[in-house]
């Protein structure tokens, strides 16, 4: 993964930063006609997170999102 460019003077713009393809999951279900959304906490339980991560080269964005959900939930 490339590192962001070093710019001590703050002269670079957003276009100078590397771009990464990520996928994320919002786990939900419909139950008895109502929408339920599963919230996931980080490992320490101190905040809520969306399972997300970089799309791996050998996976589609959907497959990558499913893997992240499984790993983080």
C-alpha cells in the first residue's frame, strides 16, 4: 500500500493522495415488516463501527464486504 506523500508545507491537494477501493457493510434484516439494523462495536466496545476494509485483489467488492462483516462481527 503506498504511503501518502510527505508535504511539510501543506502544498499538496486531495488529488495528490493515493486512492483505495474499500467496501463496507450495513447489516440489516426485515422482520415482521420492520427494518432492523445490526450495530457492531470495535473490539474494545468503546465505539460503533461499520465493517469495512480494502477490496482484496482476488475478491469482488461484495465478496470483500462479506468477509469484512464476518471478520469484524
